[in-house]
């Protein structure tokens, strides 16, 4: 018996086209890394915030699931920079964001309470003002 035969699958094609933009696994991660490094990386600083351009790395799910390491990403970007010096600002911006990602992950791993509490306990009693008029 399958989900299809039990008619338990959703009627909405929520994952339609998903396989065209993400291939899970290490092979998919390597392919995506190469696509990014040999393609949009030199224009990353400008194009990363442009939804009309393929400027982002699309490596987040691969990094999240451990399909590619931040170290591999770092070295691939540095190799690209060695070939194209004009891309320095974009490569530096990209590597900075990889660094911030790792820093945030480190904080959450070692200090999981930071999701709900401040990292420094003295800020737990910070005298916040709740003044809607001042906020506006």
C-alpha cells in the first residue's frame, strides 16, 4: 500500500519544479558550488540582492545538511579569486557572509538559549520602553 493508493498525498503540487533548482546530496552540492564559483560569484556583491538575477550561491541547504563544508566553499572562492582579481570585492563579501553564517551557527550550538535569552545575562533586565508613539 502506498500514499498514492491511500490518497493521502496533498492535492497541491507544492514541490513542482523543486528538483530543477536543488539536487540534494554531496554531488549536487559540488555541482552547485562549481556553478556559483564559475558563474555569478564575481558579481555577487551587486547581484546577491537582485531576485531578477541568479546572483546568490544557493548553497544554504547544502551547507545546512552538511553536503558541502564551509571550508570547501571558502577554498573554491579563493581559487576563483586567484583567477580573477577583479572579483575581490564580491569574493570578500561572499566569504564574509560565510563567516557570519558560521559564527551564528557557533553561537547557537554553544549557547542554545540565545534563541530566547540574551547572550549576556545583564541584558535580561534591560529597561525597555514600550511606547508606541515613540516607535512611530
